[in-house]
C-alpha cells in the first residue's frame, strides 16, 4: 500500500474490528485485504465473519474503530442491523462502512448515525488514515463522502484470523467431486458503464489492476490451505486481459491441478476469442457472464453493450470450446412484460441451459440503488418510485401488474425449495406459472437439456 514512511508509526496503537456479513459464501477477501494493510500500518486488528462466527466470539476488549465490509446489497442490509446492535456495546467506538454499497448509501449511513465514515473505491489508505486518527481519541465527526480512485500497491491479503477455507464455498466438478474454493481478484472497478451495475457510480468507468505478486501470493496461500479451485472475483476478468492471463498462466504452471472460473462481459467474450480459448487451456472450469435479458430493447435500457444475437454467438463459441457457461439474469425489470418472461424461459430451454440457472435467478428483480446511473436516464419515469433509503433502493412498479404478481409468486417458490429440489421439476413449475400469467399455451414437454455444469456450492447473489 502506498504510504509514507512516517505513516507506519502509530503511537499509541489502534484496536480495529473488521466485520463481514456476506461475501457470496467465500472466505472474505474484503476482510483479508484491509487487515493486511492495517496490520502493516501498526494496528491491532480483529476480524469477524458473521457468516461463520457470532458476536459472542468477540474478545472482551474495547475497540476504537469498527469497520463493516459492504461490497453487496445483502451485506449492507445485514451490517446495518449488526452496527445498531453494537452501538450500545461499544459506545465510544467510531463506526466505518467500506465497499461499493457504503459509497452508494453514504447519505443514509452518515445522516442516520449508523456510520461515522463511509468509504468506497480503493479504500485501504483511507481506512488506515481513519484508524490512525483513532489512536488518540475516538473520532466521531462525519465528513462528506467521496470515492477513493487511486491505484494502490497492495500487500498480500492476511487470512490468518479467518475461519478455515474448508468451511466456505466449494467447487463441484462435472463428476461431482467437491474441493474448497479460493476467492481472489486481479482488478477492481470496470471499464464499462452498464446502467444498473453498482460498480459504475463508484468507479465511473475506471479500473485498477492489483499487483501480480500480491495476487499470486494470495492464490498460493489459499491453495496451500486446501483450495482446489480459484474463483476470480473481478467485475470483468477481461478488462485487462494481459494481466489476467499472466496470472492464470502462473496458476496453471504452478498448480496445474487447480481449476478456476472468471466473469466477463458478452462483448469481451466475443472480442477476445483467443484469450477465452487460452483460459480454457489453462484450466478454466466455467465462465460467468451477465446476459440479463433476451429482449434487445431491455438490454439497451440497461446499457449492456451487447445484443441477443451476441449472446447466442457466445453460447455457440463456448460450447465449441467445451467451456461451460453460467449466464446471469435480471428477468424482472420496469420494461418487462409477461410475454417477455415466457420468451426468457423459452430461450433458456432452447439453448439447453435449464440446469445452469440457479433458482434465485428465475425471480430476480432489478435493484436500483441510490446514485444508480439508471436514474440519469429514467428520472421522472412513470414507473420509478421514491428512494426507500432504509431499504437502499428506489422502488419501481411494472406497467403490467400481472408481472409484479408473477415475480412475487416465483420469489416465494424459489426461496422455499426442499433440500433435494430438482432443476427440471422447478423449471416446469415456473414455466406453468409464467404461461398462465401470459395466457399462453404451455408446451407438452421440455426440450433435451445439457447436463449440470461445474459450479460453486454458493449461488451468485447480490
């Protein structure tokens, strides 16, 4: 991390508590990275991952600062509740929220007193500065939020105090074998400005690579701890393909038995076919891509930069490479009709992807957080409701009430599945609901489907 020499001297030492509440089922990188930076700057740092630990496990001590990692909407919702409960226990501590959703919701966090600091972007220097200020006294005054957008020379994430990797998400191969999955990132931010993406209001089309040595050392320590698969958490792994392929080349040469997955935009999968083929050769087990919709008009509303025809070409290209695809979707948007949803299901079925779609993806409703770039285009639209600041979203209603009813029905269905649910049976039930809503004739049978692709045991969420 880029700090001046004098900034490593912190008398007296600050005691900082870092808390994570949700990070897609992985051992939290967003605890490990700031822990390394704070430790390097002379802080006493305690970490707590509330997906695996409880507040009762906290040591009996006073913390001068408590910082919550909120890279996702779910993490923010959970963290706000935890912060409110901790205020009475740690009345003198300064509370900080950091991550994408801290930036998007800084007004709520600061104005309601949930947090005394809200940081987003490349936050490690600002986190360290905040912690240093606490060395003499608890600093509670609020300040105006601004994203930190300067590339940092980051140390290797410090995972020493986190729960064992074996307790987190696993990778399941085509044969059903499961191994612990590591999570790393080779970059932050994104070159692209998709209208609905939470990265965009913070980074504004910028991205920053993370140093090769830091990334590879983090992979190495997790493989040595038992990881047999690496999940690259970059918003888009092909923003800087030279850097990404250098990392995967090292991974393949150093640990040839370790597979990996990555996320890339449709337009990058089309633009860089040789890179994608190389990634497959180096051990890519599957690729995640945000398809979002099967209607071009909705893709244009979301500023996705691709078309349905592009998506179909990617499906063909990846199938030719034998590289499994995990497309992600937002099937319910302000512009979606009942007929659109039927077309969405038909598209999935036609391309043999029924077993590649996690249940929650069938009922996802577009989230419009504060400062979303969608608001730049659609502010004042009839369908857009007010900001519900305590829920961290703008409300919206479909012009067709039947679509809202269908979404709620499917959310309840997919959110209450038995342990041994069957993807084909679920799809048939979802399809029956959709066709009834659209007043369309339900087909007699499903088309043949591809086998279940390799996957992670924790489904993508938001």
